[in-house]
C-alpha cells in the first residue's frame, strides 16, 4: 500500500521530520516561508495531509477548489483560528491541533514578559548595550514589584492554569480569573483563585493582566480602548495568546500616553509586521512569537501531529480533532 502523501508547510525539527519520513511520503516546504492561498490550493490537490502552522492563513480562498485530495489538516500548534474550519468542513477535511505539550513553555514565556516589563529589563539592557549607564543610583530605573501583586488571567485553560501555578506559588500573587465558562471549584482552589463574572469587572482589580484566551473572530480586539481605560494606570498587559485579541492601535495610545503601566507582547495582529506605533514605546517588551520555542516543546508538538496522523490514516479518530 502506498504511503500517504504528507506536506509540511514549514521546516520542522529534524527529529520529527525524520520520523515522519519513515512512515509517510513526506514533502517539506524547503523555502520555509509562508505559502500563498494559491500554493495551498495546489497542496490540497496533491497531498493526503497538509500540516500548517500559525503563520499560514488558510482563508476561504485557500479552499477554493472543487475536490481536494487532502483529508486532514494536522495543525502544528494549539491555536487554529488561522484555519477556516467551515471551509475545511465543507470539503470534509478533519482538523487537529497540538494541545498540552506547549502549556508549560508558553506560561514560562508569559511570566518572562511579565517580569521583564515590570522590572524594566528591556529598557535596562538597551541602556547597557548603548553605553548610557552611569552607575547605580537610588532613583535609577525604578520598576514595579511583582511578588504579592494581583494577576488577572483571561482564559483559564491549560496555559492559563500553568501561568497561575507560576504566579501563585512562585511569586505569591493573588489570582483572579475570567473565563467563558465556569471553572470547577477544585481547579480554582489549587491556586486560591477567584473567578470574576466578566472582563470589565476583572480589569480594574488587577496589577497585571495576562491573556490566554483563544483567538478568532469572537475575541478580535477583546482588549480595546474602552477596556484599556478600565485598567489601573500602573497595570501591565501581557499577551501570549493571539495577536488579534488586542487592538494594537489602542494599546499604543495607552502606552504612549501612560494610561497603563506597560505591556509585554509575544504575538501581534499582523505578524511578522510590527506597528511603528509600538516600536518606539519604551514601556513595552516585545518578543518574536517565542512561546513554544524550546527544543523539547517544538519536538513534542511535531510528534503530537505525527500521532494524530497515524490515528487518522489507520482509521481511528485523532485524539486532538477540533473540527
């Protein structure tokens, strides 16, 4: 029996590619660049499985073909708002993702951003590298204490809970939670957390707000100018969720006019393009979408995709099917 033809939309960790090639007829995108909708249509016509990533925009036009050969989109990543799942369903294409395996590293990265912006680490490093530091002094680059502060977590799934673990047990932070559904009492009790009824009630109470909610149309610009105005003037916003969750123009205004204390971003509305308004904001720490960027996690993500593919092509329902 011929091996299923599988297409990787980007270069993957070498160990994962090698294992994939043992089981499947594997074709990687050797250019390692985002593909156009036309290129995806070609892939859908030629391969049994297409393996996209967050950088791929699988819009309606990408699915504009009569009868694709592709039967499964096995996404490399937990978020899948970049995939038009309605169009995939119209063509009877299964969609899977990679939950669980990146929760810890993404939470680590969110905590990194929180600490960096609170303690002005980005500003401090720039001062050193540019030769502007004149030595220690009592009033130099005063930051914000993290230990004991109140952290609001928006979206209390696996990554949100991993963030609560670090913040509560590592820094003694008080945890407030806003989630679209009720969080079981025993889960809240693990972190001595309190669930707040809605986002508008949560924001004014927090010294830090960390976003861990899904992206997509439902949460586009969830954090807008009105909600930024609800935050304390010295509070900080952290986003490791999806770029579209934050209205970047509104955030830039809040940063430039100091209506919030600062922000830390790992994701952006128009990746890899970064708004010029954000570039010059000193009270902002930016990282290039590094949430899952450790060797262990990126390999685990790839092997999770592999397991979903094996299940699918052996006639079982993939455990991570989302559409």
